[in-house]
C-alpha cells in the first residue's frame, strides 16, 4: 500500500508541474461541457405527427387545434387507415401517430364521471 501512495503522490505532482497535462485534465472537460451545453438539447421541436380523428367531436377538435398551435409538433396529414399510417412512418413523414377513437368524447365524459 505504501508503494501505491508514493506512486500516486509522484504522479499527482507530475501532473501539476506540466502545464499541458494540467490544461487537458481540467480545461478540456470544461470546454466540452460548454460546447455540448449549447449544441445538445432534450427539447422536442417540430416533431412530425399524424393525427387520425375518427370521433370528429368537440373534444378531439380542441386537442388537435392545440397540437397544431404548438411549436413542438407539426401535423403532417390525416390518413384514414392503419396502412397509411405505417406508410407515413416508413417514408419518414411522421414519427408519432395520434388516433382518436369513434366515441372519444363519450368515453372521456364517462372516465371523468367514474373518477369523481
């Protein structure tokens, strides 16, 4: 154990004597943190989505309107079949699909009543 402590002390002193090694040890991680802090983001922006509205009621229209007004999503199209949705995924025109079932507003009201 004594040899390890002696070795660690020698290397520690060597690092602080050499300016280039010291710069690489402390300067490079700081530069990378600053650089990647500006370049990388986990924020969703302009995500292309496909919306299928089988319900065509007030609740689904309000949700679609809010999605369209958002800067986070771009509504690409409104296909009426699952094969069209899969085709949009394969062609890269969409990354997400939102499907409103036929009785969306009715089911939503019953869900709210059940929770109260």
